[in-house]
């Protein structure tokens, strides 16, 4: 970490958490339309400072300017998407039950339900997305949209970028008239741990390793007042390629596979880490040729370089592994690794015997093809080897159909958050329907950190029963001055329930 970036102390973290709690009182009471304008102001500021921010990010992370420019654009687009999502208030999921003396179960009172912001959030930034999952990335944007204030724990891999991005966003918020303390930043592990323990913090969010995420999740659960902790912890993202798919478009699948494994040097939570195919023979030549065209790419930092180096050696040394593309790894004077893709094949029996040596995620450009034989039951293999993943990808052919395929699709949906057909998982669209999450260990709480449903993580339900009109939030009143969508269950409806 550069000397000019000073780590925050636990005392400073406590002061920041207290300020976040004070700011929450004001921020949460703003209308949805007001908060939407602030989100747009941050997006506009990112665009205005694009060149400077991308330059800093490229220097600190080693990612290409093209990749970073696209990621910054994604971050700004997501802010604007969330602004549009909250502007009409429909995300509040308002439900009104009219008082009903003739209710089927006895007299029903007037009940009105709304979603409200949970409180201040601590967001732990990711290393591999210095814009999209960092200071003003998806978790921050979703929390701000929900009406929560945010304290960001900067990632040690891009501290200068974090400080500068925070300054840009803070200036935008101030100039637009936002309350002070809505978005704050801390540096260092000590401050991050202090925040997850602080009584002012009501939600934690995280993108990173299983090890670190589990430690923080345990801290959140061990508090006197346990809080939700939304951690995205990694995924091997299994892929199934049927014989029919290989026969129809094997060359194209091989080229796309290499591109997916090597993109951003494989440092993506959606990289396809394990591929099931009857045999790799028909793909090997094309895979090797395309890997040979991939230039070396720097990994994000020394810690990630060390971890990838270790995992790569474990995979290459595992019994039964056959190298398709060995790839390369060299270290520069700072200890960062420069790598090209490593792709290997292994038989299904050897894969079983290898255990974690082949099944664990390798955070970098490495992937394992499991040769499962012509009569493989791919649904059973998913059930055998995987608890939960962000994605499962199915490459199928025109001849694939019937109950066998139906069971495969069903099993993929049970074990992952996104089921992909004849494409690759490394593209995560920022769009309302996207699901970026999955069963444990992909995430600590199965939710999504991409798409408009991400906002729901930072909200909780409150029902008002028999409340006078002037005691209700404006959105729940009969007058409904902001015309927020309301879902009403009128008196008498209970007698028609079940008549479908």
C-alpha cells in the first residue's frame, strides 16, 4: 500500500460508523425521487472523471484500459438503472389489506405493509472489479438506492483508486445537496473488522474469497445483535458440453471456452472452472491453438499471484491429469505474476480421487475438463460434486431432448443462481432480471448482487395495523401523494380465495 494512504484505526472506524448512523436518519427519509437524483449525480461524476479514474485503476490492478473503461461504464449504468428502479416507488412492494368485518377467519383489521431501509451498511470492496464491486459499485449503489447509508472498506489492491473514487462521489453528493456522511471510506483490515462489529452498522456486504467472507460472516452472526451479511464467496461455475453440442459446433465451443477462461486473466467469479464432456479429444487441438494466441496478463496483486501459483501447481501435479495447454507463469520485480491460460483434462475416476486438489476454485486462467464418458449422467455428476455455484452452463445440441435433459436443467437450477444455455458465464448483464448469487458456498445468503433485485437485500418489511392516516408513511396513505404503486386486497376478497 502506498505510504500516502493511511490506514484507518478502529477508533476512526467507530466515529465513521456513528456518522453513518446520524446521516441515515436524514437519507432514509428522503423520497425515492430525491435519492434517484443523487444516484444519477454520482454516475455523471464518474463519467466526467473517466480518464483519470481509469488511469489510476490500470496502474494499480494491471487490468487493461479497455476492460476498465467498460467496467466504469457498467458502474455508471447500474447507478442509473437503480435510480430508474426506485423513482416510482414500486420497489417498496406496498400491500394494503382493507379492514374487513366479514373476513373468512374473523374480523380483519386495516393492515398496510411497506419495505423500509435496514440502516447503515459496511461494504467490503472486491479486488477484481475496482469499479463495479468497489466504492460506488453494485452493493453501494443498491444500498444507497434502498435508503441506507454506506461505509466502504477499500480493497488493499487499489487503495489510491478507492480514495479518488470516493472523493469524486462525495463531491457529487455534496454538490447535489445530500446529507453529510451518506458515503464514507475506511482503509485497512482493522477498520473493516471494527465496522462489522459496530452497533451502528446494520448490514454487511462482501465480494471476495471464501476464507475471508466466512470470517466476516461469523463476526456478523456473533454480534449481540446479529446482522445480515451478504457475501459473494466464489464459484467454480460448472459447464456441461454434450456430445451433440461438440459434434455440431466443437470448434466454436473451444474458441469461446478459451476466451471465457482467459478474459481478465481468469480473475472473474464467473470463470468456467470445471467442464464435463464425454471426451476432450475433439476439442484439444482447437483449445491449444487458441491458448497459443493469448498474450500474458498480469494478475491483480501479489497475494492473488501466490494463490494462483499454488493452485496451478496442485492441479498440474494431481494424478491422472493430462495437460492440454500448460500455460505460463512468471514473476516481475514486484512479485506480481504474469500468466497465460492453463487447461487440463482428467478422467472422471481420477477426478473423484483427487478431491479438493481439482475441485476447488483457481482464481486465475485455469480450467479442468473432466472426461466423463459417453454414457455420463450429467445431472448426477452435478449432484455429486457441487453444493452451490453462481452459474451452471449447458452446451447442448439440436438432438438433445427428453427427460434426461429436463433433469439436467432441473438440477442446474437447484445448485446455481443462473442457468446458461449455449453461451458462457463470464458475461454478467446489468439488467433487471439478472441473478448473481447462488446456494452456499457461492453466497452466504442466497440473493443477488447484480440486477434490480439487489436493492431488496437492504430493505425489511414493516406493517402498520389500524394506524390513523396522518401516522402512516405518505406512500401508505389513501391520498398517496407520490402515486406509488399499491397492491390492495379489498374487503370481501377472502371468500373468493381458492377459486382459481
